[in-house]
C-alpha cells in the first residue's frame, strides 16, 4: 500500500505521461490485463484513458484492474486513470 505522500509524488510524475491504453466497449479482458501488467513491469507508472463507449467509469476500471493484477490506483480524473506497480526486475521510480 502506498502512502498519500507517495501517491502525491506519483501524481506529479504522471502529469507528463500520455495514456498508453484505451479502454473501450470490449471492457477489461484477460488479454487487456496482461498488456497492462506487462506495461507496468516495464514502466511502473502508466495512464489509461476510458472511451465514451466503455461500460466503466475511470474509477471503476481502475479499481477492477488493481484488484485483478495487484497494482495501485494513483488517481482517476475524468476519463483517465493512473496505475502504479513497482517493477520486479528493474525498479526505476524511487518513492519518497
């Protein structure tokens, strides 16, 4: 579990990153979860945008993905949300 100070630090880092996935009408499938998990292992911090035709809100999608793959939801604003998970092989982000 990350602290509010760490969450705030990660929010700052996330400001400059673009969404690398879009969640649409297909929803959260196993293959989508695998891609997100692989991306988190490589980058640790990713942003995902939720399209209009998705059945999920950004917060619901974030909670669902986090419970499925064990990552942390950093923030959900509008149609975008940010996820964090420390890399097992090469941790890059130093949390305060």
